[in-house]
């Protein structure tokens, strides 16, 4: 299984490709100094392969390498992924607890 994360600037998203096939993406809205992460999806036929996590790691790595941008997670997946990865919180443009509260995630029992 070969994965590649590509920044598609024309469509304002990061894409994940699996063995040469696009299988998911993370859409963003660009604001001054920020990327608002608004939607993440993986093709249902490829779920369970950790592809969304690989996509997020590639996105974060690219933002870190490029520099100058902060991430604002809006969609529930990006909020929870970033909450589970405190080592990435220096890239956040908002407090992660505020992002969780704004997202109104379901409570876990």
C-alpha cells in the first residue's frame, strides 16, 4: 500500500492517494494567516486503513514545512485528530478546547 498526500491549491484541499487512486481529501478555507479545515472525507471503500490520519499528518507536515500559517480545525475529524496530537498544537490558530466546544462533538461514554 503506497500513499501520497498532495496539496491541491487549485481546489483548496489536501488529497490522499492510495496506489495512484485519489481516495480522500481535506478541504480548507484560506483566511489571512490561517487554513480553516472545514471538511475531511475518505472513500467508504477504503475506510479502516488509517488514511484520514495519514492525510492529516501529511497536511500538518506540509503546513509546518511551509511555515507562516495556523490551522483552525472546524470539521469534527480534524478537531479530534488535533486534540489527540498535542505535539501539533503549536500550529493551531485557536485553543483546541475552544475548537472542541465549537464543534459540539458527541460525548463518549
